C-alpha cells in the first residue's frame, strides 16, 4: 500500500464513521480499511520508545 492509498482509505474511514446504521457490507469495509491503515502505519510510522 502506498501513502496515497493510505490517505484515500483514511478519507473513506472518516466518511463511514460519520454515518449511522452501517449496513453489513459497509461495516466489513470499515473493519478492513482500519486494519489496512493500522498495518501500514505500524510499518511506516514507527514511534521510538523513550527511555526513563
């Protein structure tokens, strides 16, 4: 997945979250996109852990 695709997926997720009463297909799409975004961000935006 590219940065551009990630941005598109984020926009779709925002749209779906703003709706009420998602149908089963929309709910499944939302779950899938959230998982893809999480995987992409875990891979590309690792947060460095700090030391005390």
